[in-house]
């Protein structure tokens, strides 16, 4: 994985030392006006759905990965940008290229993930993070709202 430096928070920019093909460079230098937002919720009843109204307010590191030219998560061409959730349990990555991404959530000790994808249709009011802290893949679109990608957690 290659960290992408930026002078602005959450902005993906090409790494000059990253040897990428032309498609990757074109993707990263395209106008960046898409957005990816995720919410961490405290799943009080442990059913995998955000129906308790409880946000997880502790700081959680959220890594946003671009899936790269192979469109597969977890391979060598994935790129990363990181954020810490706000006190409202939200991580907001704005001004990113329209593309396909996934989140990785890094939880503090004593916190685990709830059930994944229990609601029909994938992304929605349920938790999209698996036990390994990796979300489903989603696509951002310029000018459209961010896909609803959430992570439900259980505090022990």
C-alpha cells in the first residue's frame, strides 16, 4: 500500500515515487469532486442494524482505499488516505476522484464489529464492515451523495 501525501486533509494526489501505469495516473489526476462519508454506530442491541440511534463517539481511524486499476481490494495497487472520526462518529473524505473504494476501520481496544450486511441490498442502514474491519466496495460519483457505508460496533 502506498500512502499518498497531501497538503489538504483527505485529498488523494499522485505520489511522485509511485510507479503506476497511465490509467492510474489519469484516475488520480482527474478532477476531484466526489465524496465518501462513513459513520460509526454503536449497535446497542447487537443486531447489525443502525436502529438504536447511538453513534460511536470515540476516535476511530478510518482508512479509505482506492481499489486500483485491477478493481480488487487488498492488492498491491491499492492507495490509501486516512482520517479520524469526529465526535459524531463520522469520517468525511471530500474532494476525491470519482472511483471505486473501500474503508478499513481501526477500532480502539475493547470494541468489536457487529454483524455485517444483515439488511437486504448491501449498503444501507446495516453495518458494512466485516469482522476484519474492511467494508464492502463502493463507487463514488461526482455530483451525487456519498454511498451510505457504515460500521457498527459493540463495546465490551
